[in-house]
C-alpha cells in the first residue's frame, strides 16, 4: 500500500468520527458577469434534514447561487461544501439530487430510460421497481415507457423531479420545481417535499410561490440584489404579530397605552398594533382591560400574524434592518 493511500485512509477514519456535516455550507460567495455583480457575499447553511427556501425577486441571484453550490458556475470568491465535501467531489455528486430551472431531457429516451441513465451516472444501484415507484410518485407511473419528446412541459418537470430523487440523495436542490405544474402538481410536490423532510433528506428550494415555501420550509434565506436581505426560521421572520382593534372614545391616555403595546397605525375607528414577537399571553387581555378602564368602547379585537408574502415585500421595500440576521 502506498503512503498516500494510507494517509487517505487515516483521513477518512478521522472524518468518520466527526458529527455529520451540514448539507450545504457556503461562505462569502461572489459572482460578477462582466460589469454586473450577480452575487455579492452570500453565506448560509442548510442543515441535514432541513428544508430551506431561497426567496427573492427576479435577478436577485438565486439561480447563480445554486449553480455555484453545485460547481456549475465558478465563484469569483467564496467557498462551498456539500455534505462536508467540495461540490465536485464524486461522493457529494452522487448524493445530491438537482432539478435545474431550465430542464430538458433526451427526447429519444423513455421516462424509464432517463431514470436508468441517471442512476447509472450517480453510480448507485436502484432496482427497476424502485425507479418505477419514483415515476409513480411524480404522477408518471403510467408513462414510464413513453418517449420524453412527447411529454408536455409539466410532465418533463415531473420527470426532472423523479431524476432529482431517484438516486436516494441526502440533499436535493430544486430550482423552481413547480414553474410548469398545474395546481394538482404543485400539491404533489408539496407532499413530496414533506415526505423528503420526514426521511431526513435536506432540501434547498428556490421558488417564487411564497405560500409553498411557507408551508414546507423550516428556514428561509431572502436574497435581494445579490445579498442576503434576511434569513431565519419562519417564526423568526414572521415574529411580529398584529392586533387589529375597532375602538371608539379613544382619548390621549388610551392612545398612549396602545402605542406602548407596539407600533400603532390607525384608519378611522380601526387601530392596528404590531406587537413584539416575545409578548406573553396575558399582554392582549391586559391591554383590552386597560383600554376599557380608560373609557374606551371595544367593538372588536382580532389577532393576526403577518404572512411570509407581506414580510418579504416589507423586507424588499425597506431593505434589511438590524433586527434581521
Ligand atoms: N450567464 C450569465 N451571463 C450574464 N449575466 C448573468 C448570467 N446569469 C445570470 N446573470 C445575471 O445575474 C443576475 C442574477 O441572475 P439569477 O439568474 O441568478 O437570478 P434569479 O434570482 O435566479 O432570478 P429569477 O428569479 O428571475 O430566476 C441577473 O442580473 C442576471 O442578468
């Protein structure tokens, strides 16, 4: 045995003793295309078994980041590790499933042949029965023997999902996986993502469908103009709660009490108080009791939480603030 092989084995043994590394780790990614900066210092982590959403407006740099993660585009600066390895490492490659934003599969092959080809490329032994189950999971169970050239765009995207999942990946990167899908297809993808999460597979999901992201993602990174504008778990990002009240006979003291509870806006008799995230459960009944004590007539009290869409628009319009990580 050569000295180099011995050293490699020793390094592998040392690595095997370490806790599992993050599914995705990237730090300081930069990319310029000619004079345009597409990605400007992006860093984030996707933990094992976590579903992370990548959100942001057109041209924010989402696809550029994904391509750098996968080693398809070379960053000008920054580092990437997938499953603890460089993206081009064959170990990582075989364990990462990818659905590109612009997908196209060999039109002369059948759906079953496309899956068989990708399994061979990944170097994983997946029996034909399991490949057929993969097609069924994306709604193509009865089209396995049909040529891809005759597939609709949505069917090709479904096939792309099956390709991304067929080699039993530990990490799946999906770039707008539902862009060509009908509402039923989108619901299928949601179920698929939830079943991946249940199996401990990490997912990085780039989608403009905010409701989809809100339903399945544990954490979200929001990109804007090539930078991370906000990042965090959904409760962290949506932390603020709103309280909508319909009130009359609101005097200066009552107004001050409302303003002390949180950011106050008013339209006629409708008052909205944006409450801090860490408020305890007694805060709302206490507020209402105080208002009544100050002579206010309380017609309605309606609690609410802002949606991810509202939060995203707020972040993109006002820019990142210090409260966000
Ligand atoms: N190959 C390329 N050559 C030149 N510019 C590019 C290239 N790829 C991306 N860009 C530019 O980089 C910026 C980010 O593009 P990117 O595709 O990463 O954005 P995105 O957030 O994925 O957008 P969308 O939501 O529209 O898909 C854009 O200004 C785009 O024009």
